[in-house]
C-alpha cells in the first residue's frame, strides 16, 4: 500500500472505516477482473485447440 500523508488521513472513525472498505472493495474488484481475464483467455485457447486452431465453434 502507499504511504499516507497526515492530510490524507481520515478525520473520524467512520471515515477511516469507509476508506478501508473502499480500498478492500477496489482490491477485490481488481482481483476478480484478473481472474475473469485469465479464465476467458484459457477458454479461448481451449476452444481453439478443440476446433483445430481456428478459434471458432464447429456449429457456426
């Protein structure tokens, strides 16, 4: 995490909690997006190898 300057510190316990939750939510979202990208990349590779490398469905 980055270093905080005194002016960046929340003023109250409520603001500190909100800032902490906001940071946790942002980290969670980033993690989920990375997982989604990894899964979609793996599925594209799997589809391409199953279809002879064309990357298209056999039905279409």
